[in-house]
């Protein structure tokens, strides 16, 4: 319950805090009308569609939703690491690099992308043991992108790697740089992945559920570390998570995804304080409230959960994709396809009944 209480406290704080949704100057990342498809033996399946995101320098946008909603596919599409037969079939991914030039990552060839990844664009993956190499020392893994993108000598790159270990809070960084992954705890491994992602001072950091496998204490340490490093470097950040408590802690803007679409988007304060989409309301209702443990013990009432499952890509419903699970759905919701509209609170919501419920 400690983790649940912490999550709920963070959400309440975000509801009261004056998070700003204003962007200053040109965005570091601008995603427009993004559509990602996968070729299968049963035909072409659409994983995400009509995705639009803008992240200003120094700001964090969180992508939140259940497993299967398309969050990770969106982040992998931005960095162009889609697996298998995945491809970007529509849309643009405009990244403003360190030199100020805007580049459309969706149109870039692989050799050009190799100069972007690890340099202008950093990535922190969910599980360090699958994204790092267990047979190389930690220092070697941090120094590699530094040598490639910054052109430093092996010695200078290693000095930079040691500096990065120190910046992410790993004690005795010079000694630790000579060690291997099995000599690090889970939280320390995640700090190593952050050091690698930030080694070349990227303009954008993609963090794909980087705290999911960590306990709540280490999770808070990692969030504080990311906030600190973001403030130092002024980078933009796209943070993928299913945890609304984490969203309240770290993000300025939030985009709620469901079945491959963004169903609600706006400032963290407004989305958590005045959610306009039934799915966002359902996600917030799933967060255990303070005192719910005693209430559960006394009444025997189960914790709230949204009924049903996220629809399969092979059987995507017509009309509103959330209609089958929505307590406010009417027959027209299964026919009319909702388009994003601006609400009274400034949120953009994909629901034809948002002002009725």
C-alpha cells in the first residue's frame, strides 16, 4: 500500500499544482498524424494512428495507458526501432537538433538515423539487462557512443563515462566503470542506462517505462534524477508509463492512449483534475485512495477496475474504440468515429459525449 499511497499523493499534488502547458519557442519534437502499421500473414494491422505530440525544450510529456494501448510502439517509432515488419505508413517526426536544424526522422535513411540516435536523441529502455551488454564493462558501454558521436579518444571518452556515472549518482565512479552489469543492483543498472542515454547531451530523451521494474523508493530516486538532469541540460523528454502517480510527479503534459489513439491530451493539472474522457476517469478511479485498505477490510468491496480488455488489432471496433467498456456509451458511440475536440478546460478529447457526462 505504500506505493499506492505515494501514487495517490502525487496525483492530488498535481491536481493542485500550477503545471504550465505553455511552450516557449519551437518544440524540440513535433509528431504529426503518425500512423504505424505491421505486416502480418493476416494482412496489415494498424498499431497506432493519428498521433500528434509537441514537446518543448525542458518539458516532459507523458504517454499513459494500459498495456497494448500503443505507448511503446509510439516511442519506438520516434526513434525508428520498430521490430519486424513494422513501418511508419503516414505522418512526420520533426526533431530540432543541437544545430537548430529540423529533421524529419520518418523520412531518414538508416545511415542518417545512426548519427541521430545516441546523439540528438537518447533512449532509456524499461529493462537494463536486455538493453545493455553483460560482457562489456559499464565504462566501455557508456564510452562507445561518446567516441562515435563526440569524436573523443578512448581515454577522453572513458573520462567522460566516469563523469556521467558520477552525474547519475553512482558512488566511486572510476572503480564502477571497470565493473560488469552483474555487479550492479537493479536501480544502479537503470542509472547506467540513463548515463548512456545522456552521455552526448541529447535534445530529446525517450524513457520507456524506466521505473516499472523498480521498487517505490528506487523509483522515486530515478524520477528525481531525471528531473535534475533535465533541468541541467534543458532537454525535452517523452516519458512512457502506465502509472498515473509517476505522471503527476514528472510530467508537464500528458497524453492518454487507448487502442492506438490519443483519447485525451492536455496539461497534467487539467487532465488529472478535470478529466473529460471516460477512459481517463476510469484510469484515475483505478488508483487506490488513502484509507482504501481499511475500507476494503471492513466492507469486502473489491478495488475498482475498468471492465473488459483493450481490443485486438485484428478486431478493432467501429466508432469509439472505448465504447464497449464505457459506462456512458450510447448506440451512436458504436457508429460515429470521434475526432479530437478542444474542451472547456483546454484538454483535447476524443469523445462525442464529453460535454454530456
